C-alpha cells in the first residue's frame, strides 16, 4: 500500500530511501521540488530509474482538494477543503501588508466544545493527518499564485483553525517539522504559532518537542467560573496550572506567548475583568490580542461596542502589557476566529 509523501518529514523520507537501498540524496531533490518550488507534478530530474520506480510504487502525492473558495471584501480567503473520506475542513488566508497569514485546521470538528466557537458545536470527528495539514498550506499557496500573482506570499502559519492542535500532537508536530525544514518550505520557527485552549498534556509535549515555535493561549477570562463556561476543559486543566507551566518555559530570543482574549458583551468585557486580567499577566513576557466576538447563527453571545473594547485595552495598558485589538477580518464569509464550521 502506498504512503503519502506529504506525511513524511525529511528524516523519515531519507530513512525510507536508505532502508530500500536507494540513494538518500533523492530526499533533497523531492523536498526541493515539492516544497521549495511547490510543484505538484512528479519530480523526475536527476533521479535514477530505480528510485523513480520506487516512488511510483510506494508513494502517493494526493492532496486535499479545494471544494469551495469564498473571497471576502477585505481580501480574506476562506477555503473549504474536501478530504479523501469526504470530510471537509476550512483554511483561511488573512491578508496583512500585501502578504498573508494562513490559519490551518488540525482536526475535523473539535473535542473541546468551547461555548463561543462554531467549530465546537460539531464535536470531534477525527484528527487530520500530516499530509492533510501540509496540503492546506500547499494548495492555498498555489491558489494565491494562480489567482493573486506570484508576489503574494504566506509569511505566517497559525494553527488556529478547526480543532485543538495540541490534541492532535503527532500530526501537528510532523507538519511543523516539514514547514521548518531547510530542505522544504523553510519557514522560520518564529513564523509559526500554535494556538491552544490550554490542553496541558499537549502543552507539555510542545515545550519538549517543538521548541522555538510560538504559542497562543486562549485566555478569554481570568475568572474560573467564566472560563469554565467558555472553555470547558478549564475544569480539568485549570488556568493557574496552565499559566504556571507556561511561566516556567524558557523562551528563545524571538519567541513569544500571546494571550487571546475574546471580548463578549456584558460577559467578560467589564472594568473588573480588565483589571483582573492585568493583575494576572503583569510582569510576564506577554502580548494580549483582544478579539471582539463575531456573532454566528445560533449563538447568544454578542459583540461589545468599540468604546468598550478600547476602554478594556486602555485599562490593560496601565499594567504595561502590550495589547492589540485584532481587527476582525473576513466577517462576511464567517472566516473570523471561532467561526469555522465545515458543515454545509
Ligand atoms: S475554540 Fe478552538 S479549541 Fe475551542 S472548540 Fe473551537 S476549535 Fe476547539
């Protein structure tokens, strides 16, 4: 049975070739062809007949297909990808300064059931494979090149789409290895961010196994009761435990931790909430992203007014914590944070 080329990190590919008594230099050629040059056609240059036969017999180069594309008025692009088993996941390209960040999905649905999240309403269907994660990146890149010109590039990768990435650790780690590989896409580790709801078993592995990659923690409230409602796994992996674990992580020079705070009208947007958040994070190597909630069909939560959002930011600045209000992009195609749901 064939295995997907896109599931193999560079070392695994080299080992596979060596185990089959083939020259391991073909690994560099294949990585260069498919990841650096982003060719989708088979690589035949400088590869021996014997290796080509092996590749044809043993490797499969299928990628998830783009099912639909929605382009927002602010240039955000939302893709719905169709996977081999018919499942669908979403990927979003978010424009900034004529470049793009890509928001990747890591699971079909999600087990975390965050109450503010459209995806959470689906429950977990299954984990994505490495090739299904890497495939979102490659297909999105190709679409950009074909539709918006060669100069449009994806500079940042964020695991903030459907799924809790640290709950599908092995595939996400392997995809990061491929993105980071100097032989492949060669994305710098400061350009990759993994966003987590606070799934502690995965956080512990992240520290040991994917060093240097940035982390974003969904904070959303400093109060246990409110956070329990928003992120039910807070009952199991308590915020204090998660924060104290993060505090002990030695960060490299350009590495940073971002705390995401979704602002919901009359729920977690008061002065008391802001001051408690400031107390909790002051003195830490922290950035805060404030995200005004984006209502989706069926939710009771509402978006606060701009003046409430600005006031929250002003209070945090008293605690000397760098805070950004994240401009919501792609609202008109439901591509904003917490709005992804691949149900038709
Ligand atoms: S916010 Fe993230 S972790 Fe929570 S249910 Fe949605 S996809 Fe899962």
